[in-house]
C-alpha cells in the first residue's frame, strides 16, 4: 500500500517538475495582458449577442484570469450590470478555454496539436453555444435568471473577479514598463496562482494516482480503443462527464487529460474533457446560487451538448487534416531531476516568479489577497451615497472615480449602508 502511494506521489511530483516553468510562463503572460485590459468597459462592449459582441467577449475572456470560479463570478457580474446573457456566457467559455496558460501547458505536457485544438475548438464551442442560445433561451428564463442574480448570493472568488488594476493611458509598452504596470502584473500573477493552486494540486494528485494505479487495459476497454469508429464518437460524449465527476477545473484538468490521452481516449474526447471545466459539480452548485435551478439545468444541458459537439468537430477536422498525434506520449513521468532544458527553464522562471512575488509583497498585495475571496460590497443592494475606495487602502476614499495615490490602483465603487 505504501509503495503504491509513493509511486503515485512520484508521478505527481514528476509531472509538476515537468510543467512548472510552463505554468509560471503562462501566468506571467496572463498577468501582463490583464495589466493592459480593463474590466470597466466590458459591460458596455457586450450589449447583445451579435457576432461583434461575441468576438469581443471571446477576446476579453482570453485576456482574463483562467480561474473557472473567477470567470463564472465575473460573467454574473457583467450580466447584472447589463451585459447580454449569451455574451456573458461566451466570456466565461473564453476565459477558461482560450487563455494563454492553458495553451502553453497543453503544448508542454501533451502535444502542440492540443494547443491548436484548444483555440480552434474554443471558437467553435462559442459559436455553437450562441446558436443554441438563440434557438432555446427564452426571455422569461433570462428574466428569471436576472432576478436571481440581483439577489447577490455569493459563490467563490468574487473579489478576484472584480479586481481591476489595468492601465489605460499611454502605449502598451509604456504601461507595462511603468511602476504601476509592474505592480499590476505582479498582483495578477499572484492572484491567479492563489485562485487555482488547489485545482492544480488536486489535478496532479489524481493524475498521479490514475497513472500509477489504473491499468492500461481498463482505459483501453473504457474508451473502446479496439473499435476506432466507436471510440471517435464515444470520446467526446464521455469526456465532459468524466470531467464533471473529477471536481477539477481551470487548468488543473490538463494533467488528467494527459493520463486519459495515454490511456486511449480519442483526440476529440480529450478536448471535450478539457473544455468541460464549467460543468464540474462545484460550478453547477454556484450556477444554482447565481441564476436559480431552472437556468442551472438549462446551462448544464446546453453546455454539455456544446462541449461534446465541439470535441467531435475537432476530432473530424483535425483527423481530416492529419493533425491528430500518432503517438500517445504525454509527459506522465516519475519524479526525477536532471540537468536538461526543463531544469534550466524551471530555474529561470522561478527567478522571474520570485521577482513578481517580491513586488507583490512590497505593494500591499497580502491585504488584497485576504479580500480576494470576499464579495465586493457593491454586490448587495444597499442604500447610501456612492464612494470610490482603494481595494488595498480602505482609508483612501473619494466621491468620484480615480486612482489610489498610494498604490496607483483604480478606485472601486462602493455603496455604503445607509
């Protein structure tokens, strides 16, 4: 028993070492993007479900945090502020499936074809979702969801979803090279890590256990490896269900996808599994809080159909183009450290992470981190005059928008109790 546990932990640690630099790179790039993309204008840019609004929602989602809980919370926030419901859901899809760090991790851990499939399939998925919503989503159901959303019931990562340290003045280069840009990047970097470290850890541990304990014959039978046509159809259908029961979301499901790919799941099945982080059971419970039971059932059914269909489309398109990897050699390895490119990259990016963490600690980051999971005051309908305060320095308050003179962050609207 002890040997089996040690074996599983060894595989989990080995996968962690293999992907560490890729995780740091992905979160660093994501932090840089978040430093120059403002959340304040999102609602204004998503007034309907037109192709333009859906494209903007996809772009804004791709530039945001990859945390599934933060994505769901921010989508609800956009909807409450007047954004179109379909565009808000498209934003959620993009923020968990079109983000930089997911693509980097897929390329390192499995194969570059999975990165390409992520972006192609993500766009296909949003298009399918928009078509289904136009046909099946009724105004009365949207009104019911809005009434539930206005109650302000909290889920997870509400504070992270509302955090906005982005700069809007000057060129992109000047923003990033400024002190405020450096601070914003460091805060987004640490906040993203804090929001999904548990999902990554759980995903790696489960992946290690499955790789070490489950024999290949089980996966081959479960995924119908000996029946290629059935496997191509079965994979996209079962992939989202396996993801839903795994309880792992965000990019924490990539190590699991690597194990399933090595085990025999079809290419489209692996992609639909990766896409399904928005229907894991904890997320479905949050939908019930946000939008009510009827909308939760609607979202589960339509999301599942969308994810499975997108996986099947990816399977057919990439198969026709000859882009499906012929070998199943995802990086599922036991713990070992040797002087190779992985070690060099890990040391380089650990140094970069250290610089960002130090900046975070010196610019009031811990105070914001403590408040990250707390809901913003404005989520509850209360009376009183509107004031603008700094998320980190509550003593800074004004009666109009602006920036904090101490840290340079945008002041956040607060409506104190009257």
